[in-house]
């Protein structure tokens, strides 16, 4: 039974990812120029991606509360919700680095992965660089964010 559930979960993940990728491409989120234009408040600002964000947030707000009324999800054994509400240094540093990468490159992970099939080399290089950065992150994190040592006593 566990194997069937896993198989069904995998198929649902594949289907949801497929729909998400279509949405990214249709909305223009896979076009770096459009994303950079959206982030450029001082020059040629392109506000069109606000509709993508408002649409996504609106659907989320409606469905989130509706879905959580159920005791458990329909396609897996339990809800996997975040429990931490801590805003700490690693979160802030990571968010700043993410924002720099998104603003400079015009891609974030989802659109970057979706765009590798565009026939353009830039998304492929972005995904390679992103993957290398993810592999290097633990070492970089240990260099720029010192760990607090618990007093021994």
C-alpha cells in the first residue's frame, strides 16, 4: 500500500509541477527581461507580473483555509506545514542573496528550471550555477554566518 501511495504522490507531484511550469511560461515569469523590468522601479518598470503574484496569492488564500479544514490531505498521510516563525540572520542573509541573484539574473529557481527548454543557453548556465551554489552553500554559510556555541557547564 505504501508503494501505491508513493507512486500516486509522485504522479500528483509531476502533474502539479507540469501545471506550474505552464503557468510560469504563459505568465512571462520565465522571461528574464520581463522579471528585471518588474524589479526595475527606477527605469522602465513593467508592472505586469503583479497580476501573477496577486493571482497566485489570491488562489492560495482561498484554497489554503479550505484545504486545512480536512483532517488530512487527500493524496498523502499528513500536512507538511512550516513550524518555525523565527526570522534570524541566516534567513535574512539568504533572502538578500536570493534577491540579488533574481534581480541580476532575472531568474529564480522555478522559472530558471522551466526556461532550460527555451533553446537559450542562459537558463542552462543559470541552473548549473544555481546547483553549484546550492552545493557550496553549507561551506559559504559556515564562513559568513558564525554558529553560536552553547556554553558547556
